C-alpha cells in the first residue's frame, strides 16, 4: 500500500511544474506525467491532449500534498 500513488492534479503542464516545485520544497516525492511529451517519445503525437499533465504523490503523502495545494489556492493558478 505504501507504494501506491494518487493523483493530486490534472491540467496544464505549466501548473503541474509549479505544483511539483511546491511539493519538492516540502519534501514530498511526486511523479509528473506529461502526456504530450510521452506521446512524442513513443513516436506519435497526441494532438487533443495539448500540454496536459498530471501530478501524483504516494498515498501516504496525499493528505499533506492536498493541504499544501489548498494553501496555494489551486483555483487561483487555474485562471
């Protein structure tokens, strides 16, 4: 169970990078999936996914990560 991951964000790559920096500053390990970059590496382009990414954290860090995202007011960075 401690190796399971949960998604804390899905949206723009720019916001995902910002969120990852906040997580890193607070000692939370994370994983970013950049779908457009992954498709290019695989040899095809995911045109409808334009610049979308997801950020994941380990399950044991999920609550702490969500509190941090609440603090930075995720809705403000979505605008």
